[in-house]
C-alpha cells in the first residue's frame, strides 16, 4: 500500500479476499510510497496489482505494443 491501512480498510480487504479464496486471509501490510496509490496484493502465486504505477506500466506496454 502507498500508505498505512486503517482498521476498517484492513477488515474490508481481508473479508473480500477471504470470500474470493474461500478461506481466512490474514493481511500483512508493507507501506511503499513509490507505488503512488492503490494496492498490490500477493496470495501465493496470485498477484493483484491495483497500483497506479502498475496501471501506468500496463498502459505504456499497450501503447508500445
């Protein structure tokens, strides 16, 4: 995350991920301001990149491709 998550944000994220994966998910947060905004979530081999930096990189690849 680009900033520390509040308790409500952590609960909502854990609840959504637990529902998606069908098991209890515990949240470990690493704050990285270089991602500018959004979240990057890693669960096992799955990576959900919702960061602004990640979206900009995807856009750059699509334009260059």
